[in-house]
């Protein structure tokens, strides 16, 4: 089962349209960075209340899984997504599994040296070209610097494909979960970039 990810400054989030109940953590749909815990729901008027504000239920999405970013706290009561893998670690493991070389360290060193010399991908160059075309040339120094900063940021996933518990027998598809080393519930699957 594939889920779209919402990327906020502090979290990667999986949300859904399931029923919101008191105690659920939700994100306000118009401001995709405002997370709050529902304290009270007035279904007659279609409102949900946090400690501070009142929101229209229809503009909120229930958070079903998350990954904290930038040392943000874990959202209690919400399943975790697995940690993001370091690209070089994953590639080194794949090469080692194929028997292509004997030392993962040599692969990592070569890969990192290559990235120093060739910082930008073909996709990055196309993005720069499109920006230049849309902004009109020549670009100001500030716009060039902003583009370079944008291209140097790590690529974030746009989706998560979770494994399903007993897909042949389940009436409703539930994500497969595991317990991580801290004893917290974590989804099993892979990120989509």
C-alpha cells in the first residue's frame, strides 16, 4: 500500500481521512505545518478543539505515521516511519552483496569523492534550466545562490510504500508493523523518491 508523504519542517507525515476522535493528533489542512492534539469534538457543528484553537473537522487530517526531522520530538501515540537510509550505505551494501568488491569502505570512499567532484545530477541541471526559463535571464546573484542552496539540500521522499499484514486474508489492509529498539511501533516498508 502506497502513501503520500507530507514534508513539514519538523516531520515527514502520513495522513488519512479516517474518523477523527478526541486524543488524535491531526494536521490542519490549510497550514501543513500546524500539528495539534484534538481535545474535544463537536460533531453537530463540525468542529474539533485543541487546547488553544478551534478548527473545522473537514480541514484536518488524522496523522497515522510520522518520522521526526531536525531532532524534533516523537509524536506520542502515532506510529513511526523507519529512519531515512544514507544513500552511500545502501549502495555499498548492494555492491557488497553482488560480490563486486571486497571492502565496503573502498566503495564509500570512492562514492563520496565522486560526489565532491560531481555535485549536481542531470535532474538538478534541468531544474536550474527551468528556473532560468521561468524567471527570465539573467538571474540575479540572490536567485542563483538560492537555487544552489536548494540543489544542495538532501532529497526527501515523496511517498512511503508499506508492507501489508496478510493481504490475502485481511478485510481491511493494515500496514505491517514492528517494534524498534526503543520499544516504539514502526511501519515496515520503503520510501519512494
